[in-house]
């Protein structure tokens, strides 16, 4: 169960970084 949470957090972090990069443009 904890592994799924870790993967979800990592995925959310990547999405957040991509969103921030797009906002910078």
C-alpha cells in the first residue's frame, strides 16, 4: 500500500514540475 502512495507522490511531483515549466513559458 505504501508503495502505491510513494509512486503517486512521485507522479504528482513530476506533473507539478511540468506544469510549472509550462507556466514559465
